[in-house]
């Protein structure tokens, strides 16, 4: 599904990546972790076809970059950290129906079904300004899923959420995982993601410094300025977050 080969990338004259290589199979969930400025958001933008590598190559579902960024953008759904930058409709319904013709009853019904699955159906006609931060996040993910992406990219989906919001976001990610949707998720606080991700990638100073399962990566996190999950530190292993 995803294949990075010796990726180098420079942004605003600063070297962001210096030889990143990784591979992710279809249907898996990958967690990207690392200190602030380690390149997590930039890697998501490369995967979404928004940036082009300076050196090396990447492929997403068989489409390559450099060269096929448009095709990659069409099959990817990127949800950025700041939901207000991504919501374009004036109401929940308008945002979920962007691009649909008013007579497309099947498409509108599908959008309403997504709203219901994200507990947004009662807000269909409400202006987006009344939504909580967590509801805005869910709206952005629902809008991305309406396009039926083969790859869902989430930048810090847990950031700024309260406890109920965290539980709801986990439910969304677990449902995507059960549906075998390939997900790449960047996270600063990895506690709510510990039992969701199949694989973990640790970025530091433009390099991939650790890769593998939770059992392989968690013992290395503290050495790369990432706090391991509390359950792991307590010797309880990977446990569902509640």
C-alpha cells in the first residue's frame, strides 16, 4: 500500500528528511510518533501527494511520487490538526455534501448516514460554529470518508479533546481499523492509540529511528524523547485505553 524508498525532503531550506524508507501493507494502522518538529506532519503531506520528495521515491496504492501526485491526492483523505482550516461548508450538512449535486439523492443519503455514524445527524442543519472541537474533528473525518479514500491520514486527532471526545475518536479509529481501512496517524500523546496501531514509526531529526510493533518500539520511546504509555511503564503491556 505504502512504500518509501530513501526519501529526502527539504522545506524552507531546512532538511526535514534524510533517507526515510518504510513499507506499510494495506489495511494496517501506522502510528507516527516523535518530538515536536520531527517531521510527522510533513510525512503525512508527502503521503497525501501535497509535497514532492527531493530525492528517492514513494508509492501509494501503486501510484508514484514524483510524478503521480494528483492520483495520490484522489485516493487519500488527509485530516489536518486544525479542523477550522478544513471545514468549508456553512452547516454540517453542507460540508458533508460538498461536491454533490442537489438532485444526487443517493449521495446525500450516504452523507446523512455518515453523519449518523459520527453522532452528527442532529446537527445536520446547524452552523459549524456551534460545534465543539471534537465534533469538528469528527466532521472532518466524516467528510474525508465520504470520498471513500484508500488511505486515511490523520494529524494529531486526539489533540485538544476532552475525555468523552477521546473516547469518541477512539471509536472512530477502531471502526476504521475493523473495516480494514489503511490509516496513518500522527500522535503526540500516544496513550489512546496504544492498542489501535498495528505498527509504530518513530521519527527523530529527519530519520526513522525505530519501526515495528508496540512490543518492539515501546521500550525505545523514552530514548527518543517520547513518553511510553502508562500501562507499558507500569508493566501491564498494551491495554485498551479507557
